[in-house]
C-alpha cells in the first residue's frame, strides 16, 4: 500500500522543483513588435526574435502594428504597462516612432530596432538595419545586366513614410541612371503590398506594352508584378525584387519572370537584437554602437537553392 505521506511529500517536492526551474528560465518579458505577418519577412523577424528570446529564458509578447502608427503606440504602451524588460521593434514610421520610444525609455524599457531606422539617435539602444543602399546597388547592377543595359522599365516603390523605400530607390537610380539606353517609363508606389503591385502593374501595362523589366522595392511587390505580367501573357519581362523571401527563391528556381532578389538578413537581425537586449539587461550597457549596418547579398539562380527563411545557408 502506498504511503500517502510519502506520496504527498514527493508531489510537493516535484512541484517546487518545477516552479523553480520555470522561475529560473523566466528572465522577464520581451515585446516583439513588427509590421503585418502577412509579409513573410516580418513573420520571419518575429519568429527569429521569439526563438532567440526563448533560448535565453525570456517570455514573449508578439504583436503586429500593421504599419499603423496609432496601433504601434498602443502596443508600446502595453509593453510598458506589462513591465517588459525590452522591446524589439520594426517600426511604423521614422518620425512618428520617436515619441513613443522616448516614453518607453523614460519608463525604463529599452528598445532595440531592426530593419527600419528612426530619425533620431539616443532613443533606442540599437538600430540594426540592412545596408539598403548597398543592397539596392547590387540589385540594380543585376537588373541592368539582365536587360543588357537597354530597354524600358518600371519601378515599384515601397511605403513613402518608410525610410527604406527612399534609400532603396536612390540606390537603384545611382546605378540605373548611368545607363543611357535604359528608360524608366513609370514609377509608382505599391506600399509594399502584393495586391497593390498587381493592380498598379495591370494599369501600367495598359499604356506600356513594351517594357523590358520591373524593379521592385521589395519581394512582395515583385510577386504582385510577376502575377500581373503572367496574367497579361508577358513571360519575358525581367523582374528583380528585394528581401530574399522563400516565395521569390522559388520563382527564381522555377525560371519565372523574377530572376533575382537581394537578401536582407531579417532572421539574423532579429536574433542579434534579442542577444543585444539580453547583454544590455545583464550588463547595464550596450554591447555595440547604436547604428549597425548589415550588408545585403544578391540572390539569383546561382545561390537561390541555399536560401531559407531570409537566411543564406552555407
């Protein structure tokens, strides 16, 4: 017959051991806030940050601001109210984000930014971003080579409030404008959206039947443009994107309109941000300088097979 006293003692011991291990593993809450997870790049950011946070013993609050400044501000307020140890943020506006992060800083909640910068230093502990200008030049050089340096082309721009949109466009044009036989016949924003890119491309094709290429500010818009081109029966128009998504990888490998993209290491950036947050919380100081640039990598048929989840496997 089982001794009830011994059984009760053993159960209590196991419960305390379990609760002790949970407490030891829980270093506090890290809030991970990104744009919409409908875009695989932002989903990869959130997943990468959450994975690293869990490895380091933190619980996570994962949320999307959907590029809505008011929603972002509410999420930052929530992180402050829940006494988050840190915020990992891909922000909704270079100017609009400054005030809310100043409030978080005053409340003792440090912020670590990824992908997009804000227009002020000293507010976030770190701003870890891709070298969008360098990446855009890689993409533009490949685009020009694919078009043999001639022909009419279209540019699809990202959201105008996003610094990355203008930086990438500048990088594209600092290369393409040197090609006298290449002519941009349309330049329109599609707000990083696949649906908008499809609609914009459909309209552009009505008056520009003879375009040779499309260069897009991100992969989502590149995919929208490719879908519109296919619907119009235009299989020879070259498309180049930016981000390095698995969807674009597959399009390159399947020899569709999309021939290249530029990888910005979103997964790696997100994990670095969490590692730096952990260092800051344990040491009371930043691990690295605030502004950190990560070089981008051209993805084409030669290395697309090694790409997975915005990370290039060697």
